[in-house]
């Protein structure tokens, strides 16, 4: 990857605790290129206004930019604009589907399937739905290396299965799940599939038509856009049949005390003033990574993963947690009996940002019989030299803590 890419990310060019910043916490949130930063700045300096309902110039310009972003997202996912709903992030996307499609279609005795390594936001909303409806949550077990056991998944599927919800890529281990096959088998029993795409969108091309997923959610802040913005994709026929998630402005055609007529897609699910600059920033971010090229990004990040796996494995006492054959650029690890938080603190003192803890995946950690891990996650602006710096810093930290 061209080193000039790093120049697009001003936050990377600083010292932390007297050391050059090494940012390896991209699975939690990615850094933002100048194109995104400037787009947010331009919105507030040049055309800040509410959208859709204003007749004046600023409102028209803001609306145009916001809807252009929706068009960009639709093209990026190979979807129609009517299928693209702006939400706050993946968490809201899951909750929206659980609260609308789920409550409309799941009944007592039905089953919902998730995997053992899901993020809490792809577990708790389904638990809540099951409790409300008297349904049962089924869990796909995983191997010690962090891969779903597909044969066990097939055994869980039945005519009782109404929803399957699974991450494309595990945020804790980096495992890339065989989601296309998961979707195909779920459809055979008449179930719909929600794909948590939060970790996939920054790293690979996602084509919803090719996957044939029914729903997919992702978060802008993980794909180099602003925080508090995300996308729910849903097949148009499913979205049309679903009730609104929230009531308020924009999601209506007409309101009277005798009754309300709801708006057309996608506005039916977008009540209230949206996160306008967030939506605009998401469109800019997707254009930015498409200009670089997702294939190029994926190849470079895989190179970082392979290099990092080799270098981290050379650290005495270090054990990589999650060794699936198909992985994104995430390395979770433990060192001897050292607590992950202690390692994270000492690395921070050397200017290195990693994530420590259970990564909002407590059931996964229970399965692996650990409290948590240290997690280094790479983006295309990271370098092999930063991996070398981190490995050397780890060795120094281990000496202090041993």
C-alpha cells in the first residue's frame, strides 16, 4: 500500500506518551481520512440545514448531498435506494429488525439461530424477542480455532427456524464465516437471515444480491466515516411488509387524530431529523475506499495479517486466540497468565493502541474459557514497521510483568 495513504489520516501523525502513535484498534473504530473530515466540516460551514422539507437553498443542497450518500451506499452494496435505511449503526439495525419483522413474524415455539461468537448486539435483541414471544434462541457451536461447526448448524435448522443472525466477520477473532452457505441453507427451511456486516465492510466487497441475505447492517464509524451513522439493508418486499420502528416526522405521509398514513420506503424507518452530516460522511468514506480499491485493500491487509501472525508468534509465551483458515486482519492473543488489561496499559505507555477485554463477546470468551484477550486489528493505513514496533514493545512489557 502506498505510504502516501497515511498522509490522508491526520490523527496518525502524533506522539502518545512521547512515542509515535501505533493505532491497532480498528475493529473498534477506524480513523477518518481528510475527505471525510472535510465533508463534515463543509456541511456545518456551508449548508447546514434540515433535509427533505425545506424549500430554501440550504435545505435543498443538504437533501441532495444526503440522498447522494444513500445512492452511493446502494451502489456499494448492489441494492436499490429503497432498500437502504439510515440508522445509528449495526446495533440499531439489529434492534429494528427484531422489533419489527421479528415481532410480526415470530411466535411461541419458533426458533432463532445465532452463533457462539456473536457480538452482544447480535444476541441481546434476539433474546429479548424470544422472551417476548416465547420463542427459543439456538446457538451454533464453534471449534477451538474459532470456526462455526457447519454440520451442527444444519442440525439446528428446522421448520421452526424463523431467523438466522450471524456476523460476516467476528469482531473478536477475525473469523470470516461462510455466510453465503449459511444463507442458502436457512432459506431452504424458509428462514430469513440477518448479516452483521460491521467488520466486513471495511475489509471486503459485500454484494447483497450475490449473498442473497434478507437483511444486513453495518456501522459507518468502522468504515472510515463518522460515528452515530449506519445502514440497514433489507429486501424491499420484507421492508414493505414491516411496521414502522419509530413514529414521528418524515416517516409519515399524513397525520390526523383519526389515523396516520406511513411514508414510502426508505423513509418509513427514518423518523425525526437524521444524522445528516454522518450520512454524508458515509457516502464520502465509501467513495474514498472505492477509489483505493477494495481488492487492493483486502490483499494488503491480508499481507499485514500474515506478517503479524508470524511476528507475534515469535513472542515467547504468546498464544493467538482464533486461528480460523479464513480470517480478516485481526489478531487476538494472550501472553502466559498476564491479564490483557495490564498488557494494554504498558503498550499504551509506548504509544500503541490495542483493545483489551471480552470485546462485547462474553459468551465466546466463556466458550474459550478465558476472561478476554488483547486484540490488534489492522487497517490499510497500518504498516509492517508498526507491527515490528508492537512486537518489540510486547517483549518489553512482558519482561516488566513477568
